[in-house]
C-alpha cells in the first residue's frame, strides 16, 4: 500500500490542531508551566513541536503550489500566442477561409480551444464569421483571402 500524503491544507489544519491541544486542555503557555489543571505536561511539548513541523510543511506546500500557478500563467499566454500564430498560418494556407474542425486538425489542437481562438480573432476584427449555404460556419480572414477565388 502506498504512503498516504496529506494535502497542504490538511498539513496546516493538523499543525494548528496539534499546537492548540495543550493550550485547550491545560491552558497557559509552556514557559509558564502552569495550566488550568495540572500544569503543562512534558508530552505537550512533543505535540507543539510536531504541530509546528506539520504547519511549516503545509505552508511550504501551499507556497510551492501558488508559485507553480503563478509560473504557469505565462505559459498559458505563450500557448495562446503560439496557437493564434498557427491559426493565422492555417488561414493563409487555406486562402483566407477556414472552419473550426479543419483548423483544429491542421494546428493539432482541441476543437474547443481552436474555436475560442477563432472567435477571439473575429471579435478583435481580424476575421469575419459567415455561414455557408450548407450551414457551415466559416471564418474569413480578409488579409489572406485569395482574390482569384472570390472574383470567379
């Protein structure tokens, strides 16, 4: 059976509980040596130390997770920029007229992501959305339209 690993929040909560137990049951502070009932027993130091370790591990894990999230945001922007460039290259290669499915296949990206990029480009004025006579959604890129196909 594999080792059970606590989540970062679980580590923090465990640490807080372990540190709190001696104070809740015996009151006072360890340095005072006196609590509500019988003073602050020796074993309570062990709980405080273990709790502090757990709390520190949890906070360290949370910090590492937040750093990963912060570091991944530029990668998401970079991916979007790369996919936009691939979509534009696909549009140019196709003579300025593309569909979602063909573009997704050409750029090797999920359809939802491709559709989002095409809609983003259209909303920013880089493409026009039209419906063909067959009911197919077409994205027309005026900069890449093959004028020979349009005139004939």
